[in-house]
C-alpha cells in the first residue's frame, strides 16, 4: 500500500506507544509527528528515557505503534525493513570475524547471491572512506574504540540503505575522537548519500550534524520543538562556536529544560 502524496522519506504520523508491564501500560510516545525529507540528517534530542530509542525501532520496523503510522518512501511500515541501516553506541563487532568480514555481514543477509568479490569490494571501499584501509584483516580487539565505531558505520552503510539510524553511536567516545567522527559523518554524507536519524544527548552534536533537530518532550514523548539548520554541505568544526550556533544551542538547551519540567532557577 503506497501513499504517493507524501513528500518526505520518513513520516511519523500520530504515533502513540506504551510498553506492557505487570503494573499496567507504560506510555512512552503520545501522538508523535515527525517528517524527515529524503537526503536530510535529523537529530532527535530529549530527556533520558523519553522514548528516543523506541522511535528508532518503529522506523526500522522492529516494533509497531499502538496507534498511528510510520511511513518510509510512501509505504507504511508493517515489517522489518532491509533498507534501514543501524549503528549503536556499542559497535557490537564479532570477534571471530575480521573487520572486513564484519562489514560485509549485512550483505550476506540481504544480498546472499551477490558474488563474494563484489561484497568485499564494497566493504573495502567504505573502509577506505573512513580511514581504515589496511585494517581489513584485523580483529575488533586490535582496533581502538574510534576505529571500531568507524567499522560499525561501514557495516551499517554497506548494503546502501535508504535510511541510516544512529542511536548514540559516539556517546562512549572521548571528546577528540567524537569530533573526528562528526567530521567523518559529513564526509560520508557527500560520498554515501542517505537519510539519517541520529539519537543523541549532545546538543553540539545535533547542531553540527543535523539539518533538522527535533526536541521530544518528557515521557510520554510528543514533538515539542523543531529547529531547521539550513547549512548545506560539509561543515567546518569551528561552526559550533559561531554566534549563530551558540544561539541555536541556547534555544535547544532551554527546550530541554522545558521537557525536563525545569525552570531557569532550578538547580
């Protein structure tokens, strides 16, 4: 079933969801609406536990809302989507496989008939893009945390997904490695165009990477505020410190305080 009227690649329409517990329903999302244009990078921020990760599972078709609809490419999501790639805070690389073998794993699942040499060529291409050329035959334990996360990004992109979901992939890294990977993401967007949804608690990250920042309210979460950041193309790291970015960060910080139910005078 298709809806050709939709102009966005991702449409979250009136989504409400609650988890079933022994104590009764535990509501996490309420009448949530989000629209994400094709090729854009949407950063989602909000208080801890407000349902951000639940949102990613709904987009990927790993779970389904109690009410409302999720649409990708004009099709309602009713099953897991092969056209979605995912990367998490923990890279979850398999130690018994080399880095190259880890990266091609999604192709073994979604494109089992693709010749092995083509799978490896695609993986090597991505590894070179993120600076991991020469590390193809190493095991995950032989790489640093930042290098493992780069490999994880390659694995999430290897099957050329329409949508890339990033669930706090840089949260466990040190500040310098995190900023280095932010720049890598901009480089990847140029060479591997994709529509991305980033879950993050770092407001600087959301402003540097996002074309759009969506602030979710406290649980049960709804769309509290949407900020557009019309800065096309790769961004220099220094843009985080421009007056415009400082103003954006101040606005987002205020929105988070509102979502947390706090006021200016609260400790």
